[in-house]
């Protein structure tokens, strides 16, 4: 996991603990990166099996 992937993962986990799903705007504001970079990091985390998305509930599974 790269440093940026770890940062995105930690943001998602921390917001998940408070019952919130981070929006793309939240992630862009907190990371200072572009949408393309964030999408690439999330895609890598999904492919590695670190994160999963529940389509029914529209929530991250950690």
C-alpha cells in the first residue's frame, strides 16, 4: 500500500467510525489531490481487497 493509498484508507476508516461515507469532495479537500488520483487509489484498495463497497446499503465495508 502506498502512502497515498494509506491516507485515503485512513480517511475512509475514520469517517466510517462516525457513521459517514466520505464524498469525493471530502477526499479531495482532505488529501489535496485530484479526483483521478483518488479514484486510482480507491480502485487499487478495492483490487487488493482492503476495501469493499456494499451497493445495497451504499457503505464501505472495512
